[in-house]
């Protein structure tokens, strides 16, 4: 290999603490377009609480089965899932995914597999990244194992945790 | 993204800092045993958690780790004479034993008891496997000795090396948790490195560049499962354990030895990387051991007489653009260890995490930072003993396995990620 001279300012020595101050320092675009969806009632309580924090642009929803939702022909119903905003108003999944680049599903042991499938499929069609935070203790009876199985096909990233603060932790890290 | 104050909390490990106190709850590697090879051998300087120390082995084979500087006028004891049961300062002859106790002050009167009142700060130094371990914390909270499998198998089954990495410990550790970079940065090595090549799992790695991830709490830290497509709808799982605060293992490949790392803060802008390979049930072959000594696998080729890699930031890691074009080395840097180190050092001494753009695939890193922060704060505020101190938490293995589409890696691999002496690693 031909030897070429290495200039001081073109080599890895420029990673010193003294050189770090010459890094371009401009504001970072505020956020990703994040949609946060609770798949079951216990998860909904967590999501409602998280939604009260300050977020750059994240939108928060709870999911309901069509039968359980008031008004069978609700505007939010898309192929087996009804979305409600935190204020209780209905939302249409396809509208909410328009412009989104990540969907974070939050679930507990009682997670609805059909809701996860509906959201997952809709995200896949639109090229939207999917992630899920599953709240539960362990994988045994009553644990998170069932929810993991339900969500695994539909979320590219699963975090299984007993700490509900992880929902906010993930959203913060993602600049939601 | 992290707030600046949290980045500060996680990256500063000097005395009195929350993370520094967290590290002081654990036994950490201080030296390779080869650094103090015989009684009365030369003392060795080391900086750990921003404290300058000196290690020595006295005439009776006892190990000592004490303040580097003589209590008299602050001269370095590295210039000292290690002889007749202690380390004697070369300046005025003050002498210390392995407990840091001053045992002789030559300028004092013959029967003077002055030296009884002079003691250097000293820490325990214990050999387990090829590593000399120390505990820099409160002796009253000294934990049980380390139980990591790689230091408890017979000597012929294990090999550990060490290198200096010129960046903060956390960005180095995060590379050990991040399983998604393997298919990119290390892609060339999967086909060529003698400690990686030939495993069936390699083709799964290269055949599916968009793995799915599952991050699961474990008693001592985390298990990070990376899932890639295998045959007939089955999945190839690579399971990376992290034991708090600074131990990671790489999932194995075929019958190759299993490897992993300790990431030990030197100060806030440098760390020691202890890299090991071991096989749970057989001796390493001569070829394997030689490959490790030559810097293959997770090891590095160091400048003789030092633990600084031959490839380092002063020579741009011997970047080879032709090899990069040929994809022999994806980044143009030879060797897995230096491929990682070059990029982690390129971030700067302490990466500014307020500027990063994390993605869901970084969930392992997100969760690890959260667990470290929680543990440091709980220790500071409540005195809570952190995860990873309990030897039971240290009896973990990495694993690589093919599972059916509906199988949980946590359930299916419960035994595979636990040390079962005398059983081989679960690997593909």
C-alpha cells in the first residue's frame, strides 16, 4: 500500500478533548414523529401517566377492541382496533400513522394480540419502525411471556421490564 | 439522547462521584497476573477509577496495591526497590509492606515508633485466574470474590489479554452491549478471523442484516437477544449478557472459545479493556492460543512491553483503504478489537450524548444506562447494594441458538445462559 503523509488535523489525534471543542455545534432536529399506543387497560394507565410529561411531538393513544368501544362504527376502528387519544376522543390509525417514523406499543400480560397485529401490519406497510415495551415480572404464568409471544412478530425491538419508568426512558432516548 | 447531567453522572468514576462509588462496590481487574510474575518483581503503576496506585508482589508472594506516592514527600514508589518483604522508596528509603503500612523510616532513631503512624492507602489484590482483582471500596462492604466462569476454568482452558483504550469506559461498554454492529463493522472478520470463521451462525449473521431485538432484565443486569432469520421459519438468536457494571460476553460461534470483556475505568477519558477467551470443557488448542496472542478474535496486538495496541490513534489504526474497498475489513481497520476501539475512540474522550440520535435498536444501551443510573442513585441515597455484586449474578454465559418461531429465548435458554460446570456452551 502506498504510504501517504498523515496530517495532524486529518488523523485520529483530532479526537482529543482539546479538539472536541471544534465540533460543529448546532441544534438537533427536535424529535422523531413517535406514536405511543397502549394495548391493554393496565398499559393504558402507564401511557396516560407518561403522556403528562413534556414531549417534543409524541402522540399517545389507548387501544380498544371494536366491541368494547362505544359506538361500533367508531371512526377510530381499523381492522380490529379502536384508537383513543388520551383525552378520550377517537382517532383513526391510518391517519395517526401518516408521517410517523416510529410506533411504540406498550403492553402488559393482558396485551391484545390482534391489536398488536393490526398496528404492526399497518406500520410494516408504511415502513414505520416498531418497538414495544412489555411490562411484567418474568415469563411464567401471569408474567410477560404471553405478551412477548403476541408482540414478537410485530415489533422489531422488544423491551421486557418490570419497571414502568422504562416507557418514559425509551421515549426520552428517542427524542420523542 | 441523555441529558448532560446524566451523561456526567454515568461517565465520571473518580472518588466521591456516584458512579465511582458504584464501581467501588465490586471487585474489578487491576492487573493481569503476568504483570507481577514473581516474588520481588518490579512494581507496576496503574491508575484505576482516577486513583494512581502501585502494585507489587513481596518476597513471600503476597500481593499489594497501595498509593503510588511515598508518604514522606510524594515521590513515586515506582522507582522503589521491591525487596526483603516490602517496597522501599528510592528517595530516602522509607519502606512499606503490602498493607501500605510503613515499616521503616531510616532517618529516624533506632527505636523510633514513628513509622507505626504512617500508612499508605492500600487495597486488596487477589489472584483469581489470570487476573489480579481489587476492591477499592469500603472494607466493611467487601463482596464475595468474583465467580465469572472464565477465571475458574483450568488454566489451559482460558486466555486473557489487556489493552488500553483511549476513551471513557461507558462508550466502550456500550459497544459490548450493541449486537447490531457485528453484521457491519465485523463482517470481514466473520469469514477470515481464525477465532470466528467456519461457524454455521456466521451465515445467519450475514444473511439477515436487520435483526430484531429483545431486551430482558436479568438479576445482575441484562440479557440482550438479537434475532435473525434461519431456515424454515426458525430464528437464530444471539444472546449477550451484561453483568453490572462492566462485564459483557459475546455470543459464541460454533465450537470456538467463548469471549467477553471487562471495561475498567482508568480515569474519565481512558479505560482498560480486559478481553478473555475460554472454553468451558476443553483446553484451548495451540493454534487458538497463538491466534489470541497474535491479536485475532477480541484481542489486540500490543506494542511490546506495553498494553497499548500497535494500531492506535497516533497512526490512524493503520487504516488500509484498499482492504476496505475489498471488504476484507469493512472499516479498513484490521482486527475486531481495534475495529471497535477505533470507532469508540473517534467519538472523543467522553462522547456528548446530548447530541446522539438513538433508534429503537439501541434499546439495550438505553436500558443499561437506566440501570446504571438507578443503581448509582440508589447506592448514594439509600446505600442499596447494586446488582452484579452477588456472585450468583456472575454465573452467566452467552449463547447462540436456533429456536422455533414461537419460542421465547429467555425460556428456551434458561440453562444456556447459566454456568453449568462441565457442560459446553450452547452455540451454533
